[in-house]
C-alpha cells in the first residue's frame, strides 16, 4: 500500500539511526556545520562525505533548511509564502492549476515545498512554481514529447521535470495546458 510523503518521511526518521548510525538531530548538526545553505549542496556533502543514500540525504537537507511542509508550518503556510508580496497577483494562476490537476483523479496529491508545489500520483508528474512576480512556471514530466510552441524543454528551469510552460494569467491554462497536464498525469 502506497504511503503518503509524510508517512514515508516518518518511517525514514524512525529508521535513521539504525540505517545511518546517527539520529536526525545528529545529522542536522552535521549538515549545519558544513555552512551550506542550498539543498543540493547539503545532499551532495552528505552523500560524498558520509556515504549517505540520496533518500536520507534529501530528508536531512529538507529538515536542516526547514523546507518541507512539516518544518515550515504546514502546506497552507508554504503556499501562502510562495504567493506573498509581489507574487500575490499570481495566486489565481496557482488556484486554476490546482483545480485542473485535482480534476484528473482522486489520486492526485498536492505536496507544497518551500519554493514550489509538487503534483504527485505514483510519482511526481508536475510542479507549480511562481518563478517571477509576473509568471508561474508549470513543470511537467512527459515522456517523448517534443518541445513545441509553449511547451518548452525544461532546460535549466528544473531538473525534476522534462518540460515547462510559462503562465501569466488563469486564462493561459487552456486546452493545450490541460492536455499536457493530463498526459503527464497518465504517465505517472
């Protein structure tokens, strides 16, 4: 039976000392001593210097930076922070994307992170990120889809997705965007 991300994280934390030799608190202390402030650099350090698996290193980095939902005050707080201040006008774009994504099926999981929201099924199929004060990027994982028109290759946008669509207003979420979202969902 599939577990939620919170259940998986809790299981990893419960097994961390047995699997890695240290508790989460001890690993957070080690991560903080590196002086690194970027998630990927903490993960890289823990993997290369401490032979930690990617899953545990990722969890420790999130907990160290307080960038997961549990550490940051919950899902609503993470989304509110993403669309605060100069990005507040983008919240309707986010809301329209969430409406389109959750209409795909009851198994769509909306998992906010510090800077984006992951859309998951069996695995991540999309992410929503307010990239600038005038644009939300929809990242999609679509196999064998050529970049064409508004559907771009992800490039340097985000390594966790294969494609990106730039959105500035709710009306940009048209039949094409919904079709790409559905295709990503069906492949997850």
